[in-house]
């Protein structure tokens, strides 16, 4: 029996990594969905406004990350979150089914 991170079953991360290229395909899909729904433009606008108020020459990347991270996480549309969860679940089911075959 193969061990995964000290367990008899793999973690979700190990399943995604196991499938060659699947992690990159999921990242590309996520970016595509975030662009389609306007999330990327919204985050860009928040960064620009923060930099304008703070002063473009004085703002740091660290400050931008600190400001944008909670807003970015909170504003990902539920439909995008649900689609990503569904894709991960689908991959897990496929992996589980294939692993029982041999």
C-alpha cells in the first residue's frame, strides 16, 4: 500500500499534483473565470486607488499585498469557488476510481 504524506490516502493537493498538468489547467481556468467576471479588473482598480492615495513613489508591494489579499479572497464570486470545488472533486473521484482498478 502506498503512503501519502504519512497517510494511506492522498491529500487533495497530492491528487491534483498526481495528474500531470492538471494543476496548471486548473490555475488557467481560475484565471480565465476571474477575468470573465471582472474580478481581476476590480483588484487592479483597488491597487491603483491605493497607490494614488498613498503616493505611487512611496507604496510598496508588501503594502499592496496586505491591502488586496483580504479583499481579493472575499470578492471571488461564489460561482467561481463552486466551479473550482467541483473540478477538484471530479479529479478526486476519477483518481479514486482509477486507483481501485489497479
